[in-house]
C-alpha cells in the first residue's frame, strides 16, 4: 500500500516526499502540473487538485495513508471536506494532517478556523490521524528577506509575546515519521495531536536583534501595527488574503504562539536531534544573498 502526499511541491511537502523516499516508503503525489514537478525516482505522480474528484479517486487507488496539506485559499475548507470524503470512500483511514498551532483558539482567522473544522472532521469521520500543529514557519522569512537585507527593518508584526518559530525541515521530519508509523501499524491508531514548535520563543525586537548580529549592522523591528502589513500584503495578494494575514498578525500581537510545557523536549526526543534554530536560518539567508 502507498502513502499519498498532497501539497508535495511546497515548502513542507517537498521535504516530506524526500524524507519518505529516503526511508524507503512507497510514495504517490497529487500535483496540479505534473510537467513542472520534480520528484525523486520512484515517486508516482497523479495530476489534479483537491477539487478534482476523478483525479482524487485515481490518486487514492491502492493508498493506505494520506498526508493532507492544503494551502490557504478561499475554498480551503471545501478542499478538505472533499478530500476526506473521497479518502473515506476509498477505504483510507490513516491520515497525517497539517493544521496550525492554536487552531482551536484563533478561530476569527479564516485558515485557523478551517483547520479547526478539519480536525473535527477527522475525529467525527472515524479516521486514525496525527494532527500536526506547527507554529509560524521560520521559512516565511525568505519572503521578507529583501526588506531586512536592503532596508534594515524586520517587517513582520509578530509582537511582544513571542513566537516559537519552527523550521519546515523539522515539520517534514515529524510528518514522515508519523506517516510511516501509521502506514506500518497493524491496525488504525487513535487520533493524536503534536505541537510543532522551535527551540526558542522570540519577540519582534528579539528577532531584529538576531538579524543585527548576523548582518553586523542595525536592524530595527517595524512595530506591532498590522495595518501597514495588510497594505503591503495587498500589493501582491488578493485583498481578502491580505486581510486574513492582518487578522493572523493581530493574534500574534495579542496572544503570541507559545509552546505548551514539554513541547520542545517531546520534539527533540522524537527527532533524536536538536531543532533548527532561527539564528542559523537567518545566517544561511544572509550568506546566500
């Protein structure tokens, strides 16, 4: 039986595919444009998306386990509903789902509410699932590196409470381990949630200070006001999405994304190695400019 990976060309999904292949697992991916996708040898490819029911049915043939990652879109919840229904029709009852930390608390943020709803669906539809709840991705800093490097400003309004930023490689490593554990289990395993966090919780000023040290020149924090952030996002994404990003930033400022007791230690034991640190990723970004 095969493991099906959705979102396989994104920041997390491509690492999940690589990790599974390295561990010798049978992998199939669903991708919108198979001609542009590049996957390791041996990976099966089905062309389609999460609203293409015929393609989904084809993709689920001979599949035992699903990695469900669907991007932030206006129809994200419909994608999740359709995919989980087709999966159940195909007899798939083992899932690793990429949710988000505090999905059940930040419910005014649309994609958090969507993921909270999908978590409930997994439980109520009888799936055995590992629900992964990552914090803010360190990898997001690639999107703002030009502002940091060129203007000496850290522009993300992440607030003074702190975010335990997590690296996509750590997310994928946990996901691959959970996929194989569920795939190889003799019977369906119960639902489990894992918070995916980084080894340190950083505020906006602390992140700016790290960049100052890495670059050897001052970098200032742009502040907690998300209105300018929304305006900047709206220059290259739809207004509804820019507004959603603002709502998310407001929750960062008001609540932060802080690990629960034991989260870091649990992940370190699970992976058998230290988690990736923000400073090291920042140094890699700076070195590659």
